[in-house]
C-alpha cells in the first residue's frame, strides 16, 4: 500500500503535517489527484507543505 506524507520544513527540521495511504480500489491517478488537493488546501491555510514518500524528522524518532 502506498503512503504519502505532507511535510513542512522549519528551522532545518522536517515535520510531518499529514499522512495519507492509498485505499483499496483507488486508482493511482485518483490518489495523486487527492494528494494534490490536500496540498492546495494546506497551502490555503498558510502551511508551506510538500509531499514526500518519507515521514518528517519528527517521526523518525518514534
């Protein structure tokens, strides 16, 4: 299953804002479109996010 993270970078540290997993039966193009919409929504709220296949630095210590 595919997982995509929305991360933000602050003071040299990458922090995970949200985590999304591709649902069963969801096509790759549907999942990509969903992620694009989430990035746009987070940016409208003033968060400078980017999508990443890896979690942020704050999740690496868990």
